[in-house]
């Protein structure tokens, strides 16, 4: 059975989200971004969950934006800002390591209970590197050609090298097409693959449920860049 995955991200500029993107561009007035439990600190927690309770009090949704079940947010990375309705739906699916942190959201002077779903999901070890396609990526927007990578170790080495060879430039190695080994857990309904691919992937059944339950604010597209190596032929 050929696996079809989808990429989920917050929608921008549609009837569900309103015309402002991202919907959340700042925290409450006087919020301390430099604090050890701030949203900026939380964004750096990519290998494990923080030892502290993050300060998520509170996210400000722009006046001209609408409140949707998934909110686009500029102040924190590494997860999804979701309504309690969306959280309840996700909890019925097979998720990677995650935590739901209660978050306050303010829109037009009204408070709403939301959750920051912090995801710890790195499947770098499940990538078939020689089969995958990697690119040299400049300013996270321009591709400077492909680069052959045969292992996770080689990826780390070559990443370091392109940085050293290009001082003062934002340059890295990014994945263009990822082939996952047969041992990858196909029962997962939501996952991130690695720190060289920024997408959040969802299964077909989660996509269908999001549509059926009319969860708002999601842009879902077919993942044309991820393949799972099958045993035997596709059928």
C-alpha cells in the first residue's frame, strides 16, 4: 500500500484566517522575550521538552485576522498553536513525542483557551541518505545546486563545511526529496522528519478528519517530496 502523506501548515489570507499573516505577530504588552521560559527559549527546545513551564500568556491575534483552529504565529517555532477543538481531535490519532501546553490567546479583547503543541520529532536515522536529494540552500530561498550525501554524519560535516566556506552568509544544506527506510513507523499520523526539512506531515486519515470536522486555518497539500521505501513492489 503506497503511503500518501500531506503537508499541513497554517493557512494565509483566506476566509477562515482573515487578511493578516501571520495572525499572531507578538505576545502581550510587556512580555519578556529574554526570559528563560519565554517563547524564544521554547523555540530552541528541539531535542527534548523544556524543564520549565513556558510562559504562553498571551498570544495576540491581530484585529484584522480571524480566529481559526490553527493559528499562524511568528513568535514561536517547533509546533502548532491550536484550539481545544483541534487538540481533542489530534488526541485520537497516533502522534510523535509531544506536549500540549495551555496557552492564552487574545483576539479583539476577548481571551480564548488554546494550546501550544510542542513536537519533538526527528527521524534523521530513518532516512535513506544516498536515495534522497539534498540541496545547498542560500537565505532559505535560493538553491545553489544539489549535493550528494551518504549518511547523517556526512550531512553534519558538509553542513559545517558550507558554513565555513561562506562566512557571513546564511547558507545550509536542506532536503529536497526524502526517502524513508522501510523501518519508519507508518502508523504515525503526524510527524516532522528532521532539522533540514521544515514541514509537518500528516496521514491521509488525519487529513480526512480535519476536513470532515471543519477544522479551520489549515493549508493541506500533498507531500510530493517524501517517499517510504517499500518491501517489494508498489501495489
